[in-house]
C-alpha cells in the first residue's frame, strides 16, 4: 500500500471518530433520505419506492431527496429536496432514520449510527456484465479504493435482490456485502406487473416525443470504466428501420438511450452519420438519454435493442422481443468486463453484425421471444412479483418499530 493510500485511509478514520460527537443529535426515525446515482437523478428504484410511500402512506414518512442541483427537481409534491454536501444535507445524513440509495457509494468518513437503516436497492437486475471487485481489471483500483469498497459494504443493513444468482454474484462477490438480503425484486419493476400502469407510461412517452407508431428503444451500456470509456459500436439504424417496416408494415421511431458516460460522444457520432446520409433517415432517431424514467421507455418500446446492459432483465418481465447487438463481443468478453452468465443464456437474439441484425428483425417471432424471456426468468428463479415496494416498506416499518430487521 502506498503512503498516499495510507494517509487517505487514516484521514477518513480520524474524521469518522471526530464526527461521533454529533451523535447527540437525535435520529429522526421517520425521515427517509433518498439518493439516486450519487445525487444526479430523481429516478430508478429509490424513485419508485419514494412514490409508493407517498401514495400509499401519505404523511407517515418525511421524504427527503438529495441532489447535486436541487433546482432541477423542484415541484415534486410531498418531497423535500436538499443539496448534496450542504450543511442541511450533512444533518439529514446523520439524523435520518432510513437512507436509501441505488449505488455502492457511502461516505466512509461518516460514522454509521445505531438506529439508522441503510438500504441499497441497486440499479440492475439479473447477473450479466461483471461489476464491482470482479471487474477490477478494467477499473485499476488502488488499495485505498479497495479499502473504501469494503467499508462501504459494511455500512449497508439491507440489499434488495432480483434473484439468487444476483445475490451471489453482484451482492456477495462483487460488492462484498455480508448482511441481510431482501428477496423482493426491484421496486422500479413493480410497474411491469400492472397493465394499466404500463399503458399509461407508454402513452406518456409517446406524447412526450410526439410518436404515433411503433417504438424501438436502443439502450447500450458503456465500455471500459466510467473515467475511460471504450469505443462503442454504432447501431446501423437505417438497416433496423428498413427491416422493421418490411416485417411489420409500419415505420418505427428509434429512441436512443445512451449511457450517461457515453452520451456526448455517442450522440455526436449519430449526428455525423445522419448528416452524411442526407435527408433519408432524418426524424427516425430521437435522443431519449435525458428522459427521466427508463422504465417508462421500456413500457413504450415494441422492440429493445441493447448489448450488455441489464435492461434486458427488466424488459424480459414485459415478454417483448429483444435483440443483443454485440459486434465487439469477443473483445468485450476477453478484454473488457466479461460476464457472470454466458451471453447465450440471456434473453434476446444475439446479432454480431448488420446482416444478422436485419435477419433477426425480419424473422421476429413474438411468441417465441416471450417464451425465451419467461424461461430465462424461471431459470434465474426471479424474485420479481410486483411487490418490491410493498415488501421494502414492510421492512422499514418493522425496523422503525423494533430497531431490528429480524
């Protein structure tokens, strides 16, 4: 371990001990502090849990959300927004009876208090691309980062899981978590078990983008790591649109959902491609990267095209056709993150070039793909039942009443 890493660790341990004097401030049992993607969004599992509590238990809990920029999230009724790393956030972090996050990050210089419940909902289901400590070969983690990962894992009291495979790979192995796991599924996936909610979400997306016909959602993940992303193959969108029209007799719009680490580069590349192709193809691609709810986009999609993204798990719950467009499969498997589960066992049709992509769309069998998705969920012994929010609230209520998870 380098001297720099030792100093970083020692500094955090010292600050942690000093901050314990603030334990004189009482824990506000019914205050729940939410955070999604490190304070950048109002989204994902924390959002769905927060909305559930607000709707089904109005006034019972004090709902607080922390954001890097709270001004972007004004007007959310029944929720107090606080700026991350502000003095008020500092107090909320120390005194909230419950904290909910969808990431592995926790403040290692903050002392974990008795009487606080810290819940990790995570932001993915299934067990597909490797992450956490299992992907250190692409993250170049220092000894300090490894120490921080272990410390962060120790601060969680509850981790939500979508399946036994997810519990083993993502929770235990990748993030070194040793505590209690709730076999609930993902709160954000409860929507897929309510046809009326799916229909409303689909209509909302279509109205937002002005779409009347079919929707293809293209949602690739990143390559490499967050700080140094690798090259992302571009989707041959004209082939996709042409094949879809030939197969289904309707023009489709492609919503492009770039991973936030890839957004600017990916969209610039598509803009250049469309400009080079002239007028043909304009209007077929719409940027959905900043649309605030991925689950709503999935509800609207008649076809999902992704690569190594765990969105394939969520979409399988809808039973709709999906395609894995993976021209860089060999390199990704051998040199990038690689997989927990062999890609041939995933739902979705594997396509490694434009020709196979066209062939897959022309031959789409919706009933066959529905069966494939169902078989995958069954093989993983999915915990998804549409009751994740309900189950999580029940645990919170029990903890606040008894101070225990047992």
